[in-house]
């Protein structure tokens, strides 16, 4: 329980066809757990746009536009 609750969480937004963007916590699980344990109702967070989320998906492991390690059929 030594995580810094002032450090912002990072929340991505995934584009889901036919629905509003869906949030996905990508950094800060330990801070979220710590806050829950201490009954802290709000935490600071960076909310990435769908475009920003797509930019970070383009890494060497997954490659552009992939969302899983298995190649698309």
C-alpha cells in the first residue's frame, strides 16, 4: 500500500463499432486497488483519445492495428 495516489491513472479508449468508445485502464491497477482499500472516491487520470490509443497500439510486438498476438484470419 505504498503506491502514490496522486500519480494519474492512464485510461485508453477503444473504438467499438456501433457503440461509444469503451474505456480500458492500461496503467494504475495498483493505485486503483490502494484507493479502493482506503475508500478514496476519486483519482486523477489521463484519458487517451481513440486516436492516441491507436498510436500506442503500434508497437513491435503487436504491429500496426493488431489487438492480439495471433494474426487476423
